C-alpha cells in the first residue's frame, strides 16, 4: 500500500457526516501540519496555507469533508431509531446496510430495516420503501435500553463500509469518496507543491456541510479571500447500465473531468480554457462534464466578494451517494498531476488575466 492508497483508506474510513467532520479534519491536519500553517474557520472548515515565492495570488484548493449520513431523530418506545437524512439519499440503496451511531458512550452498530416483504401485500411489494418508513435496529428491546447504550437525539449516524482494493488493484471501493477524494487531492497537491515550489500562496481546504447547502464553502472563502479557486470533487461516472450517453458520457478510467456547467455555477471561461490547455500539455486525458441536476462548493466560492474565478475538477466515480462507491486510481493520479501543474501556472499575471 503506497502513500496515496494509505491516505485514501484513512480519510474515507473516517466518520464525518455534515456538522460532525472532526475525525476527517484530524486526518487532514496530520497530513498537512508539517508543510502548511493550519487554520480553521468558525464553522469547522480546515485551512492549510503554504506560501510559495509570492504572497499573491491566493489559490484555494477545496474539497468538502462531509459525507452523506443521518442523525438520530427519536427513539421509539420499542427501542428502534428513527432518523433524518443528512444529505441526499436515494431510498432504494438503504435497506439492509449497517450504520454506526456515534454516541457520547462510544459507537453503537445498527442496521437499516423496514417491514419485511413476507408481511407485505402484492401491491406494497411494488412500491419503494421510503426513508420515513425505515428504522435503525440496534438490538435494543426498549427506549430505556437504547438510552442506556448512549443513544440520544442529535447523534450522527455514519454508513459502515471499509476501503477495499478490488480484483483490479487500480480500482478502489469505499464509502465517502464523495468527497474525501477532493480532500486527499488538496492535501497531496500542497505537499507536492511545497517540495517543488509555486508562484503564489496555496490553501488546502476541507470544507464542512457541503451536502446540506455548501455552508463551509461560504465561511472558508470569507476566511481566505481567494483570488482563484479549484474545487476538487468526484464526478458521476456514466459508464454503468441504464445511463444514456446524452445523460453522462463520463467514464471511469477515462481521466479527470472538468465541469463546464452545473446548477450553481458556470466556470470562469479563461480558467476553464487554461485547464484544458494544461491537460493537453501534460498529456492528461480530460473529460468535459455537465451536471444540470447538482452543484458543488464552487457555487458558493465563485460568488465570494466581487467574484472568484473558479473551476471544478473531478474524479469519475460510480455509485456516489451510497454505502459503496468505486473509482480508478489512474483518474485520481492524473487529477493530482493536473492540479499541481495548474497551480504552478497561477502567478499574479496569469490570475490578473482571468478577468472576464
């Protein structure tokens, strides 16, 4: 296991649903503290600053630390846990999966359940079970027993899924690639830039609460006041059954992606073109992606102050927003090369030239 695989394993297995990102923040801090000045905004986003040959421009590399999960809403008198989602869950991917409830007395394991199919009518079996009809079973037999285990409303609930190298050793499976991938890219890019040099001040940022409204992007941008931003993300791989090319032509293993449009942001066009040119110069295959049904931290960062030239660079990932996602290491490595090459180009003259 090399350093990249070790980092991806450690950071994806860390628990960090929106508002509860402390474990992920600790991992990022440990990997950055020997090369960067570590700061933190008051919402919890981590900011690692490394100054190159010049103080300006300020270049923000941002990945969000939070993964989708749940929160305890109430405990029934029979001891079952009702919950609220933190982030966008598709009901069909939930039943039967294990989760961990983080309590003040330690971790409590549970499983997502619902009324068994044996007791459903033929008509009921045809319907999707909605989250509101589900519960988490922690093996308790009463509300009192559940509370004795330490469970209480407000406790975060995290999917259980280990990082796994698949039969193809260049393909990984884990929870939370969305968006620990971006966090890992920011960490490794700054570490490499600290060794090789760069004509600016670069910030590795792990934002909080992206999955519930891009909240940490707003506060961290205020703390940094960036002059240019690269948002580092996963992207939806469309190379699975049921997805038409016009819906997504992005392929796992086809190289990193550049988001040319999403519901919250149109990228700075000159910065977009610089990404394309840099990828060509570096011999990196680049896929162009559009995501009309979603958004990223870029939607908040590019609106900071009088505006920040911003692009989103992604790593194609299958099955995001589930307990288990899959990505290709080659795409990750190429994304890292692209980010490092871009930051080395972002001197004061180049950034000044990004004005529309």
